[in-house]
């Protein structure tokens, strides 16, 4: 079955209009979802709309409300909400272009593939794609869709274009509120060199297929086993990641970085320090007898 276009319209750049279709670039195939089940009967649990002190209410008696203060609501019916919805325009006008690395990653929410609507649109589509590549720019515009206006960015992606929905400024928390207590002192030069060496050794090209959600994989195995177990309890053994010792001083950090660069599991210095620790209980034994 062919994918259904999320949006059909045209991209406008000055006097040039390019008919396009937009398709979702992501899917939720990896997620495992559950439903709440009443165990004695095996039937799914349903929810009722209830009001404290009143009980269950009819759907027709429910309206939307915006909370101005605790327990104080402004009530709006569907007609009042529909009246302010924007008309879904079929045109995305590119009003500004910025450098590709100028938009912070915090603003990106969801990507869509943009493809030419027909062969006639392909030439202009390719021109726009190549122009964005050569200038290393991203096009910005606002798209009216389903009654709301979304801020979007258009960037080249291989042989095509990708449209990415962006958050507005008031939807992003300021980083300064969280990082103000982080120190600004410069790190030790040797530590920095070792860290850069380690990054260099582990650098490579990104391939998403190299990574798997081990929790989801294990959960799917449990579900498959449970389906065959006829109600018997099934527990999946999952390997826990090895604990990483965390040093509290520069010497421990230096040893850990050197061991990582050399490809060892433990630094020699750390092993030497731990050896005497095993003999400590034997030394304390005579002291207990004298007491």
C-alpha cells in the first residue's frame, strides 16, 4: 500500500512555485505498547468520564476549559475554538535562509520527506536542492496545517529535501537555567589531550542500523515466550551493563582515560591500589583478639 501524503501544496521562493508532497519520515514501529487488562476476566479496562462529587457524565455535557488559576477556568465550546483556526493554506513560502548549523538541535521536533508532485516540478525542485547544498543554507517558513501554524525548516537530504517542524521560542527552556552552576574553569591540558585521542579512536560514520533498543528486543522475546507458555510466568535474563568506577580526582580520571585509549578494561594504577585492599581484613583480625 502506497504511503499517504501528509500534506500536498507548493513551496514558493519569490516568483517560483514548486508543487510538492510531504510524507512522514519516521514511524513508531520499535515501540511496544500495553493495554490495562482485568486479570480475572481477561477483558480490557475502559475509562469513564467522571466529575468529583457527581460521578459519570455524558459526553455532550463536556466542554474545553483553560485554567487561569487554581480551580478557575475559562470555558470554550467547539465553535469558539474553530473560529480562530487558521485556514490550511497550500503554500509554504520560504521567507528566510540561515546557516545549516545556526538552528539549535533543541528546536527540531519531527522530520518529513518532501518530494516533487510530478515530473514538471522536478526541475525546479532539483535547482532548489542544489542551491541549498551549495550555499549551506536552510530555508525557513510557516506552514498552516490543521488549523495551526507551524514553523518549519527545509534542508537538502541526499537526492531530496527534508522539512523539519521546529519549536517556537516559548516552547524551549533556556539552557542558562540549568547550566549556571556548571564550572567554567579550563580542564587539565593532558586530560583534554587524552579525551581528544579517545574521541578520535572511536570516531566513525553514523549508521542507525548499528544500534538497537535492547529493552524492546527483550520485551518482544518475553511476549513471544509468554504466548507459548500458556499463562506461566516468564522472566528474561538481560545482561546488565558493566559498572564504571568513578574516580573523584584527577589521578583516577587520568588513569581511566589512559586505559581507555590503550584499550584496557582497567588502568594498571587502579589495579595496584585495589590489591592491598583485599589484605586489609586480615590485618585487623589480631586487633579484635586483644580487645
